[in-house]
């Protein structure tokens, strides 16, 4: 759930913002830029001002609105066991709000400065650079501030729908919209714009901004802050490890979107495992389990079971996640963390 959060310019906040921003560096691995001169040229052309304009031209207003409408219908069909939640007229209304967000993102994308990449060495150097500015992306906090009014409005439209549970469907609708828009782009264009779309999907599902904002009340040497700063860069790797274990434990599982190894299901599962971790670290910084008990568990009850994810899998996944996290901290940090991990496990087991 997106909650408006002001980001102050304190050392603790700035350090976590840097970690947050690193999640949205373009992944160039699909392009083979180290060995393929054509791929390097295509990347350089697509990242130029003219290339970005051509990408945006492909994703014109009518196409975006059409894709968002189709995504809303796909979301409705996915949650078909709850047909009262979202009728077609409502899907169309919500799609209009979603399309406004995408059009703003495309506007930001086109205005971003081009990336100077004239040689293989420059490409490789840029690939290893953790600075968003090197890729022409706006700073993550500015991107969050720019999109926040539109995202909050979109979220509010879901909340005033027939059933407040539709709040949990926002991420699915954005996920479907992203996939449909990617179909219109070349692989190089997808690589460059994917960080923006990934940010959008995570911004409505994962409380990264709230984690950074909460850090303002922490000292740099506080055990809670040190722990969170240490663990946030590991979120993706931990999610992958736990996902692999779930695939082994639930080989025969088949949800409404398919098996666990289906690419779309894998994407959503990894995102949700990252979401669980983000909520845990928000709890650690806040000093209580309120957001897990009042938001995360409720969201899982609303959404995951609706798409055929059994509660046993959710509980097992959460337990695997907790154990993997504890394996990455020292004994003193385990003492600090145990009240939160035990409380999180109990919250899910109660369901």
C-alpha cells in the first residue's frame, strides 16, 4: 500500500535512498554488449534523445489507454471467483487513471538526458556504475515525488470501488499493463525503460519509500539502522533463494496464473517475497509489527488466496524467508531481529 511519505535529507535517509535506487539500474545482460557491436550501437541509439523519442512514439496515448484497459480486464478475469469486485465499466474507469500514470512516466523518460556511450569500455564502465545519473534516470526520490499524486489518486479510485479489496489488485493491473506495453518495444528499448516500469510496480506494492522516510528517526550507529542497511541490498538474492525452495517444495502447485516456474508467476512471486522483506524491515525501523499485522497479512488474505495460492504455501514461504534472513545476520543481530521474525511468523500462522 502506498502511503505518502516525506523524505528528509538526513544521512540515514540518504544512505537508504541510495540502496533503493540501485534496484532500478538497467540490466544489460540480455544484450551481450561485451561481444556484439550491433547490440552496443543499438543501445547507444535507443538511449539517445532521438531514440527515447522514438520509443515514446511507439507507446502513444491511444495504445497506452488500450493496453491499460485490456490489463484491467485481464485482472478482472484473474480474480473471477470474486466477480462482484470489478465490473467492466469499473475496469474501464480504473484504466483511465492507470494510463495517466504511464503517460507521465513516458514524459519523464523522454526528458531524461541521453547516455553517452561511445565505446565498449564506456558501456562496460557505465554498466558497473551505481549512479542513476549515468543512465539518464532521474533521482529516485524525485521520481517518487513526481508520480506520488497520480499513484495516490489511482489507489484512491480502487479504494472507493465496490469492495475495498480491489486495493490489492493494483499491482496485478500494473504488472499486466507493463507486459502489454513491453510487447511493442525492441529488446534494447525494453532494457532501458524497464527500470521505470519496475519502479511503478514496486512503488504501489513495496514500502521502500516508507522505509527510507522512517530512517530519519534513526542514528547512523543504531543497531536497527545498521541491520536494515546491511540487509536491504540482499533482498533480491534472498527472494531468489526462497523462490527456489518453494519450487522444490510445491512442484505440483498450479495457481490461476500457472505453475511456480511460469515466468509471470516467478516474477510475481519474487516481487512478493521482496515485499515481505520490505515490510519486515519497516517494522524493525518502526519498532513494532503493526504494518505486518494490519497491512501485509490482510493483503495476502485478500489477494493471494484469490488467485489460487494456498495459505500453506504463504506460511511456508514466510517461514523459509525468515530462516534465510536469520542465516545472514550475526548472533547479536538475531537477538534484535527475533521478536520481529517470530511475530511475523505467528501473524501468518494465525490465519
